[in-house]
C-alpha cells in the first residue's frame, strides 16, 4: 500500500500557539507515491512525479475540520490518513461564528426564551 500523509502546504497562514488557525481557507498537500490516485474528502487528484497532490482553497468552518485522504497505487493497493485543522476566531476580530438563535414562545404576558 502507498505511504500517505496529509499536511498543510508551505505558505499556508501560520498556526496559533494552540495549533489552530484563523484562516477561512487552507492549502493542503497529500504526499504519497508518484502517479497515485488521491482523494481529499472525496475530491480527486493525481499525485505528481514527486508524489504530491495539492488542494488549494480548502474551506474551513469554525471549529474542528476533519480531512481524510486516500491514495491508491497502480496495483490497486490503498491507504488513508486524516488531518484535523481547527479554525478559531482571531483575537480582537469582528469575524465571529454565526450566532445561535433563540426562539420566543408566548405564555400569557411573559415571553420565554427557549
């Protein structure tokens, strides 16, 4: 089976000390055998002559983002690897996760939040 690793690409925004990022997108690379068929969360690619498949502009939602890569060599042998990137809110940023909305129900004269 091909050896497989998934990692942040060179030039990606730096990670915070806790290992998270504030970036909305990331560039990820999958390293495996040259010419291997690769997928990253179902998106297909083919590893180049150096055994690298690059995925640019990968969207990151707030919180944990799990990525699963698979690779298959010419003989049909396969392997998989995972990477989790955490997107957090930048300190002092106005860019925040969407709010959780409460519903209001009326019971008599006093509304109640649920």
